[in-house]
C-alpha cells in the first residue's frame, strides 16, 4: 500500500483506515459500515499482495466533515 502523507492525518478527526479481509465483498461491506457513520473518501478497489492472505483496502475518514474552519474537510486538500 502507498505511504500515508501528513495531510491524511493533519488534524484530530482525520484517520487512515486499512481493512484486511478474505475477499472484496467483505472489504467493501466494512467500508459501507464506516461510510454510514462518518465522511469517507472511499476506495474503488482492493489490493492483493502476493504471498499475503486476503485483500487490503485503504480509505480515509473524517469524523468532523462539517468543520468549516479547516480546508481538509472542505475538499480543498
């Protein structure tokens, strides 16, 4: 998976979440559960690393998406 950059975790409420699951369906189901609770930048695909079990999915979430004082939550990043 790619490197996490500082902007992804620049303030309280931002998080990078990696999901490890046995298959795509399970990984995307977890993503849907998180999307129901907070704002996310959803992943469109999973990644399978050779030699590792299952698939991985990385998504970015914002627990405070209506924080108008922060450009990260306004989609200006």
